[in-house]
């Protein structure tokens, strides 16, 4: 009886934890392999995300772990700095997140333009899809995002002449088809997550037909864990490593907090405390960094599965971490049976879901500027790199906001032979200075002009100087230059 009172929703949370575990297992392994690190490190991050982050306050029902959204960034970091440096990057990222949460900066991540975040995810999705096509064929992918995309036709041509590559691609394609079509299965069958079912069936097919495809390399959970050496922290003095840490921090924090906002819309329970959630994510990443594992974020796929499975408290996400730990401890050899093309298929499907194709057309019709920011951010990530692509997106969103905020209107209130009365209203900034001057020059110059500035909410230095010069040029000879305030009425004489 006391146990029921202490854990009133234990049955619901227990059932939900099993569902989340089954969803998370193939994704943890797949993200790790795609990131270029041992598969076990994906499980370590999933375990920490469940047990450590799951116990902390913030968002009660969202689930954390390794995310497809960071795959490209992790892969680039490992290629550039080496696997031992990954722990330093993730550890520093976690400490920064804890600090930002303590300073109550979590809510400010909600101010990031949705178009930038969606563009970021779309760019990641495109690079992820392109890279995993090579993994599905069993060949090494080019290093750059542009190389991955432009090399796809050659990859397909080469695959036609290679039976092993064709077999590998076919297995990956069947995995994608099964995941996509799983939602049409009977309800009882759909109790098993589609990604898990696809991986299991692909594994069984590989064993039954002895298919010539690569499988996951296993080195053991303890062997995969690498505590960062003190010498690795010397890299913090380099700008390139600091830039990578900044990218990790920005993207992991934004993705987690946007996920929290989405999860809040799925249930009627307690709302997310954003600063505490940022500290929880930071604590988890700090632990992951100490263990040399992958970075974590809140993952909407696992979180929505948790809510839909009937979870009521944070116990479900903690238990899902426990199940991952038991699997890693008791069945590590099972990972070696999983074919890599199946994991590539799972990640291609995950990458496709990161691209907001359905919302792009309505966004273009209603807010073309936002749609342009989304597309430019995605293209920049593919063609340049993750960090600079996100910076370009942020710069464009700030520029667009400044442009939208600088609305200005010149209205002729009265026009008669004795003079013209006009009124400026809105925000007079340098961004709209050409429009302001064109409108003023269009006023008649054969009559006195009275310009009312009381409708201006903002008048910057550039516009103030331009208005003074305009008033001086259009005033009668010998008139003193006009000095302006927002309440001024500027009068000129022909």
C-alpha cells in the first residue's frame, strides 16, 4: 500500500519505459556508428541521459540521449581533433550549459528564430542522409558535405557493378521501407517500435542468408569508455576547438529546449522549467564528457514515444536508462550481429524527418523572409560547415528582425497653396534611410513644408543627421540649421 502511494503511476511508467528503451536502443547504436565512434558510447550516453538527467528537474517527460541532430557535428569534431578530444568538448559543453542554466539564460534560447533551428536541422538531415547512403553501400563517405552530395551519382554507378554494394544498399532500402510502412501495421504489431523491428529483421536476414554486409564492431563497454587525459585540455587554447564547443553548446541547448516546448504541447502535466532543464542537460553532458561519450540532447522521437506510451512521471525515463544499462552489461555481443546498412537506413529515415518539407511551402507563402533564412541556413551547413552555417542563419534572422522593425511611413496630412503638412511615423533607422530621403525629396519644393516628427518611435543618428541636412537644404537662405527631437515640427521655406 505504501509503495502504491509513493509511486502512484508505477505501472504506467514501467510500461512506458520499456517502449522508450526499445525506441532508443537502435538509435543510440546508429548515432554512435554514424558519428564515427564505438557503438558502446551511444549506449553510454543513453544510459546517462536516462539515469542522470532523468532524475533531475526540468521537463518531467522528455527523454535525453544521443541525437541524430548532433551526428554531423560529432563526426566533424572526431575527424578534426580525434576521439580523445571528444570528452573534453562534451565536458566543457556540459559545464557551459550548467552555468547558463544557473544564470537563468535557458529562456533566452527560446528567442532563437524557429527558421534558424529548422534550417539547422534540415542541413543536418541532408548531410546525414548523404553520408549514410555511403554507409549503406559499405564504402567510405567524402569528408565534406558538398562532396557527400555531389558524389552520390558516382556512388550509385559504382554500386551497380558491385554485388556486395548492391546487397548492402538493398538491405538498407528494405530497412527504410519497413520503418516507413510500420505505421500501417495492425495495432498489436505496432507495439514494437518500427526501428527496432527493422533492425531485428535485417539482422535475422543477414544471419539466415549469410549476406556479405558489414556489422557493428564491438569492443566492450568498459574498453569504449575513455576518460579524457589532462593533456587533451590543452586544446582549449585553440580557437578551432573553442568554436566547436560553442557550436555544441548552442545546438544541443537549442534542440533540447525546443524539444521541451514541443513535449509540453503533448501532455497536460507540469510545464518545463527551462533553466532547470538546461542545467539537467548540462549535468548529463558533463558526465558524458568525463566518460568520453557522445553529447546528449533531449530527443523528440523518444520523448513523444514516452508520452504516447502513457508515462506520467520522470520514473519512465530513468527506468529506460536502467534497461539500456542492463542490455549493455548483459548482451554486448548482440551488437556485433547488427548489420551497418540497417543502421544506415534507420538514420536516413531520421535525417529525412529532420527536413521540414511540409511546412516549407506554407512558410514561403506567408513569410518568405523566414523561408529564405531556413533554406540559406541549411545550404550553408551542407556547403560550409555546421558552426558557420548556424552563424549565417542567426545573422540573417537578426538582420531581418532589424529590417522588419524599421518600418517608416510618410503621410501628407494637408496640402494647400500656403504649404504642405506631412508626418513621419514608425522607426527611423539607417536601414530605411533611402526610403525616407526619397519620400522627402518627392514633396513639393515650391511651398513651405511642415514635417511632424512626433509619430516617430525611434530616430537614430544617421536619420537625424539626414533630416537636419534636408531641412537645411530646403530652408530659405540664412535660416539656421534645424536641430531635431522626436517632438519637433520641422518647417522649411522655399
